[in-house]
C-alpha cells in the first residue's frame, strides 16, 4: 500500500491511501484513486468539500 500526504492550510495534513487500477485493453491507461487513510483525513476532505460548495 502506498500513501500520499498533502498539506492544506485550511485543514492541515491529509493522508491518502493510493490505488492504481489498470484499464483492460488500453495502452498503459491507469486510474489513480485516493482514499482518506484515517478519520482526521476524511474529516479534512469533508471540510474542504463544504468550503468548496459555498
């Protein structure tokens, strides 16, 4: 499992688990998925989304 860390001034550090999915019958096409790795990161993402939609 790989992790990515991002720091946003509004909410602090966010930690994500990364997943890479290959697309069948494509020439190297992949889908990257970032999922919050802990409750604090999930709350931070929710806060950013609330701020974004205002």
